[in-house]
């Protein structure tokens, strides 16, 4: 498989390959595998949270209510810092 990068990305890849003494193909393979692992962990976390909602173990919060609460908490923190 061939992968083509924009010149700035290619330059960074070549620099990292030189700095680490590893091949650029090895660096790209590690990066892709790391991305896949992270996506799998994210998917597991989201599936678990959805199961919690679907099973009634947690209750959803209205978006507007959550935003108001966040803004109130933020303002409280700001006041504490000023005092």
C-alpha cells in the first residue's frame, strides 16, 4: 500500500524517522495501530454508556439544563478566584 502525505507532514515524518532511527513505514504503522486501539477503546466506552442509559442505570440530562448547570458552576469558580 502507498500513502501520500502533504509536504509538511512528509517532512515531519522523515525528521522523526531520522531522530528515532526507525523507518518511516514503521512509524506510520505504529501511528495507525495506535489510532485503531484508541478508536476501539472509545467505542467500548460509548457502548457502555449507551447500555447504562438504555438499561436505566443512569438518567439522561436535558442539554439546556446541563448547559445552565455548567455555566453556573463556571461562574461560581470565577467568583471564588476573584475573592
